[in-house]
């Protein structure tokens, strides 16, 4: 009787693990990450700056520092190494940033019609390789990465992406995304292979674009790798995974998208779906900036120069909406995103995403190619960080197959239980990477080495 009495609570705790443990782990991870910046971090929105002043502070000309002086920068540099010192998003204001940003804009200036055709062709090639003739389970982020690897390769090099290059790019991007989500440690050998490939391409004169003149050969390779084959491939894959996951979990929305795409050329409804996806699951979590001068606030308060201001995109995108937790594309039927808290690509006055004009065009193209071929179904959890990479069941749209009523409950059950070891892995590896990033101090050491020296020097890479 004693054995049964003891075993019953243990069984209850074990059976309930998927319901409470992942949430507890997420909260613990958030505590660890918020503590990395010490007492200097100012959360926005927060006690000092409320949601109504979020955009005004973000646009302030003194909120322009990016890496120097923030302990949080050590963590981002750690994840993005090698080459974070020439990554466009992490460069300090100045001539080097302006030259790098101009180069990025030139490479991305493909024109909407050409970009749409290129994204369509890349999606068609990759999706045709699947050869799906019956129901197949995929991870949406993994499904999308080869498409964007091919797309950005052709933008950068002006030629179709070879299979070997695609593998290098996908391996690198997957490694970056997996480390950022604390689901796995970084594998520098994957990143180094891509760096060596890019160095060789530049040496061979295979880049048809003028690269920043102030960078060394190695730094030019780091620039291409960080901007296009880390950030662009990862963020595009994440954005498309969120969009397709939203369609897979909201069947009526998916049906409306398919109906609209059949009745070309309108994409009004798909545009609303895209806007709502980027509101509900913003790609950025916390964007930090360092103030270069005192910033005066209403009521006489001020943010001192050198402060680290941490802007929370998820909180901003939840504020000011009726039922913000709902995925509701129809909220944009009569409303403009410009009138609401909606900045999925940042703000123009403070380093907006250079692909903000291109991204909606190419995402529409890839969505069309995907839903034209497949019906999508998912019952897995859909969170902003998407550590599960978006489990989804693909069914050929031409097949007369109904809703997979057995497969979906099983998918939800597997995903819920997978959250337990995945959450513990994230907690363990996240704690280790925060510690290791602070130990190595890549950003801090770089700027310490640059004081009084040539700013083109390459930082130590572990």
C-alpha cells in the first residue's frame, strides 16, 4: 500500500511533465539571458519607458550604438563568430558601417520582378526534389533553408547555386540557428568550411559586386557570410516557417490563401496573412542599442549616455491590439500596419532590415509555390522561437486525401513530450553558452584591442 501511495504522485508528476516543465525552463532561460547585461540594461517597455514611447526612443539619433559597451554583445558575437566585427547589424556607426550598408543594398537591389522570379525558381527546384506522392512529415525550417541558400547565392554570385555550395550554406545556417535557440553547441568547422569557400570565390573574382574597399580579403568573406549566408538565410527560413506553420494550424486561412492564389493576380489576403504572421511571431526578440549621448524623456527624466537599451519586439507587437494572442489576418482588412505597433523589419531611422522591401515579395513567391503543391497540416506547438523547427505534415494537393485525423494528435503528443528533453537541453546549453561568451568576451576584447590601433584588424577567433 505504501508503494502504491508513493508511486501514484510520481506517476502524476511524470505524466504532467510536458505541461509545466517546458514553461518553467523558458522562464529560467529568460532570467539567465536578462542577467547577462547586469544593471546597465534598460528594458523597453519597462518602468522608465512605457510602450507609448517605444518607437520614439528607438528612432532617437542617440540610440545608435550597436556593440561597444554592452555585455549582451559578447553573447551575440559569440553566436555569430567568425566575423561579427564586420556584420552589418553589429558595426558601430561610422564610415565602415555606411560602406557595408551601401554594399548590402546594392546586392539586394534585384528589382521586385526579378526577385519574384528567382524565388519562384529556387522554391520550385527544391520542392520538386522532395518527390512527395503521399503524406510526409517535414520540419518547415529545414524545408525552407535550401530555398534561401540558393536564392541568396544567386543574388551574391549571379549564378545558379551548385549542390556542394548549397550544402555548405545550409550546414552553416542550421548551425547558427540551432546555437541561437540553444538547442545545440556551435560547430566552427562548418562555419570555417563556408568561410574558406567564400575566400576562394572572392580570390577568383567570382563576386560581380563591388565589396567594401576598407575590408581585408578575410573580412570580405566574413561580411558575405554574416550578412547573407548567416542572417539572411536564417531569418528568411524562420519567417517562412512561421508563415507556413500559421497556414498549417489555421485551415480556413490556408483555404482562403489557396482560393486567392487560384484567382490571380490578387494577393491582398496573403499580404494580410504575412502582416499578421510577422506581428504574432516577430523574428526579433530583444534588439539592444547603446546610447551615444543622454536621451531626455518626458517629465525631466533621462537615459544616460552609455546605457544599454533593450527593445522587446514581442511585447511591442502585442500592445494596442484586441485579442493580440489570436492569429487574425482579417484585423488588417480595414487597417494599416503603419497605424499600429508593427515594426517587423525595424524602423528606418535606426538600422531597419535592408531586405524590408524585398522580403514580402519573395515570401509571397515561395508561399505560392509551396501551397500550390501541398496541403499543410500541423498540431505542434507554434512559438516565436520555434525550437521544434516547425513539424508539419505535407500532403500532395492533387491527392484526394482528407484531414489526417490520426496523424495530427500523434504529432501533438510527440511534440509535447519532445519539449521536455529539448527544454532541458536549451537550459543547459544556454547557461553554458552565456558563461562561455562572457569568458571569451569577443566583443569586449575586440574593442579593447582597437583602442589606439587600426580598426581594420581582425579580432581573435576561438
